């Protein structure tokens, strides 16, 4: 079959689905993307409420540096992203400790001078990993062709790749111990806070290789997106349409039709049935199982249980965040676990982006990791239980914010809260699981392939996991495997 005759349906306009759709449309495939909401972006969408434009989940643009997955994608699709570098990626706050994370490690080394050898090794590993991932990652391996590609890359980057193998079987905590840093509780908490938001688990479980690239994010560059992070999805949707595809909103897919190992098409809630040669599902495996008439895997069977998010959207007086160029802050509580309000990530719309808030105000998104199960259990016990839990989490987050910024309570003008129950209805992600998988192993990762020959997964449930650059790297792999099936 000629590539121009191939008809692909993409289910979901998250960053992964849009990137896969845009890459396929650019290659000439006929792409129809079906999105249940009225706008694109999913976890990296931006929504309007009360005159504000709030980023729903993702707030920090990364992977836009030269050679990074977002920069390469933009170049390939002819998109000029509406981004500006953030002078400070984010500020880390813990008790009286305040560190600006960014292009230089200067502040970190001043506070933790014994960590110099660790950061040297981390930089070396990250540089190698960015090089190896350039142009996509043939992982997990799906046949001899992938092995050959990997071998070629490994040989060209030898002996770095040989050194990498030493880290592949280690946890980040063991790596810290190699540098005598495991007993420094303040340093471990600093590292854990960064790992939780990037690899969805802390140093005792995180794989060292995943940790090396995650800890590089502030250094490789972080960017603000004019209009909010959802602008990225809007531009990817436009790219699909420019290349002859269609992006249809308000189209919720409720069933995948199949015969034996072949998917025939999909059915939508409003009664349409669309045939396809190829289907790409921008869904979690659980959500896909439901569309396929199967039961999702029970919760709690994973080594590292999955997270949901509790998020607050605040309208605040513009004067609250005064340090120029500081739009993101991570605050950790004095002690205790980092999830369930023990750490929060606070992002404010840039003071000079009038599209995000009424004059004199800013749109703030605050998130914390939470296990979804208690939220659904509370709801099952009754709406009042659920609302009480929501109130409790709101109060705990606002208290932690006030601990670091005492003027915050007086500056807040409006508050909206979203729980995993809300996230499930926003994104169609079963049980409101967000952030992909805990990156504990390089070997137990999910490939885009499914039980069907012509159905592929994309998004943060597949390797290499969450974040805009993560899902775009996964989308490239998804497209590669999908087209390989047609001999392209
Ligand atoms: C609180 C939070 C903060 C984050 N912070 C950052 C950050 O600062 N930087 C960063 O890079 N990443 C961040 N991330 C991670 C990043 O947002 C995600 O990894 C990424 O956006 C997930 O994209 P995805 O392709 O998996 O699709 P999703 O975002 O899951 O989107 C899936 C889409 O499919 C649609 N859909 C679902 N079911 C159906 C159906 N049946 N029919 C039709 N459409 C359907 C949904 O409506 C949705 O639009 C954050 C995530 C969260 C939750």
C-alpha cells in the first residue's frame, strides 16, 4: 500500500497523539484525529476560567534546546514555537534553603560542595544520553533492525556507552552512595524532589540512567510558552491540518472494533463509525483496555504504584512573585513523604503575558502527587466525604505555600481545585493516573506495540515516559513501528 493510501485514526489530542499524527501527516498518511474535549493538550492543555488561562498540568517547557526532541520536531514540521528561555528553571525551597536551578550548578555547589563529583558524572551521562536519543530511541527493541540501530549508535559513542551500562542496573540512591551523598538527608531530599516530578519516583526506586537525564532538565534549558503550554498542542493540531489531516473535537471514542489481531476502526459516542488501516491510541493501557472491552489491571500491582495529581488553580495579585524571570517554584515540607502535599510545584503565568490573566493578576497552577484510590473511595462513600478531602488538600497546599511566602493568602483572589476524579473526566485517563510510569528500570518499559498488529500506543505510558520531550520521543518510536508494519 502506498503511504498516501494509508488512513490512520489517532485517538486523543494529547502531546503524544498530536506529535504522532503530525509526523504521519507530514509523511503523507491520511490522518484523522479524534479528541473528546473541545480543545487539545490533555495534561499539557491550557483552559480558560474566570478570565484566566490556566495550564492544567504541565507548565514548564523543556526539550526545546538545540537538538532536543521539541526543537527537532519543530524544525521537521516547520513550526516556530512561541517560547522564551526561563532564566531560572525553578527555585527549590525547603525550610530556609532556597536554590535557583538553571543553566549553572553554582548555587547547588555552594550549598552542597561535596556533590561536585556527582554532578560531573551526571553531566557526562546526560550529554551521552541526549546524543544517543537524537533522532529517536529504538527501545524497547522490536527485532533485529532495532538491534542493528542500537549497535551502530553504541559503537559511535563508545566508550561512553560501555560506561553507561554500569549505571543501567543501579538505583539513583546507590549512585548517590557511590559519591558518599546518601547520608546527607538535605541533599537526598533535594534530589528526590526533582526526581518525583520528572521520573515519578524517588532515588531509592528511580533508575540511575533515568535520573541522570531528569536531573539535567534545568541545565539543558527550560522555556516559557507564550499563551500557556497548550499553545504547543494547538500548533501541532494546525500542522496536521496543514498536511491534509483532520482534527475533530468533541469526538469521544467509545469502542475499538477488531477482528482477531486486526483493528478495523473506532466508534464514537455521537454515533459515528470510522474505518482505519492504522489506529494510534493516545491513551493509558487501562483506558485502551476499556475501549477494547477488557478490564483494566487492578491498582497496586506495580513495584512503584502509580500517581494521580491534586491541582489548584489560583488567580493572584501580580505583585506576589516579584523576582524577575522566576515563574516556577518547588516547595517541600520540612519533613515526611514528598507526595500528598509534602511537596508542591508552583507555576505562575509570566508577568508580561497579558493573554493569561486580567491586568494586575496572574494565573497560578500548583500541583502535588496523590494516590488516586482514596479519592475514588471517598466519592463512593458519599459526595460530602469527597468534598471534605478536597478541602483538606486545598488547605494543606495553601498552608505550605504560606510557610514560604507569608503574603500569599492575602494575594489570592480565586481558587479552583482538581482531584484525580476531575483528571479522569478531563483526560479520559482511567482512575486519573497521570505522569506515566515510575521510571525504575530501563528493561521493564512498555513499547508502543499492542496485542493488535495495527494498533499502537502513544503517550507517557510508553517508553521513555512523561513530559513533552518524553512523549514526543515516544511518538517518534510509535510512528517508526507503525510504518514498519507497512514496509515503510
Ligand atoms: C500536574 C502535572 C504537571 C506536569 N508538569 C509537566 C511539566 O512541567 N513539563 C512537562 O514537560 N511535562 C509535565 N507533565 C507531564 C506531561 O503533561 C504529560 O506527560 C504529557 O502531557 C502527557 O501526554 P500524553 O500524550 O500522554 O496525552 P494526555 O495528556 O494524556 O492526553 C490524552 C488526550 O486524549 C484524549 N482522550 C482520552 N480518551 C479519549 C477517547 N476515548 N476519545 C477521544 N479522546 C480521548 C484526552 O481528552 C486528552 O486530550 C505534567 C503532568 C501533570 C499531570
